[in-house]
C-alpha cells in the first residue's frame, strides 16, 4: 500500500504507479515475509497469484468454487488440480476442501496458511472449517485467516469470543 503521506493517484497516474508491498504470514514459525512490487492496476486475482509465487506455495481453492470465474478465468487456473492427500479422516478432508484458499508448502501436504473469505455467507461456518483444520493437523503451524468486509468485523469478533471458539486456542487473523 502507498505510504499514508503519499498523494492519492487517479487515472493514468494510478495505472502507471508501482507499489511495494510487504507480505507476512502471521502465526507461523519461522515467520515468512516477502516484499513484492505490483502495478497500480493489479486486480485481486492477479495479486493472489503474486502472493502465491512470492511465498512459493502450492495453492488450492475450495472444491465448490473451482468453476467460478474472475476476470474471465476460472478461480482454479493458478491452483493445484486437487488437494494433496491429507493425513486426516475422509470426512475432515472433505471439510478442509471447502476452505476458500489453502496454501501448501511446495510439493507437500503441509498446510502453511488457510483463508476463508466471508463476504455475505455465514462467518461461523468459516470459523468452524478453520478450527477443524487447526485441530486435525496440529503438527502443522498453519496461519488461519478470515477475510471479511469492515462492516462485518464486530460480527466476527462476537463469534471469535464465543467460549467454544476461544477454548480451541486457534488463532484466526482478520483481514
């Protein structure tokens, strides 16, 4: 993102601008951090690809989202054809395959990060999928993220503060 004191660009200036982003995966050890340069006209799907390449991860999308389109391409166009074989029971693997985006250490089934994007759907179901992953693969230091619009942040905080969720000890970052 541009420095807060930077002028706001519009039109062709914004399209010509290049931004340096510092990307961290929080909640895992050792911490993974990269700096990337992106054009001002970079779209969200392209930004996801930039992050994926910069972090060196293999990526999957939710099994029920693989045929959805973004900017004329399937969401799965930059992803693995299927999830790596996970060391969990089949019913748990089915739940994990419903997580919106999962990053794996390259060529392995070690989950590095998982992202649930909850724009209009139930936040609670996304939280449950992330905590199922955390409990089912505790040996993986997995960064868990819930991506929600600002307007839903209080709703998320209410769910995350429920005793049953707090008791899991799963740390879910908000974005």
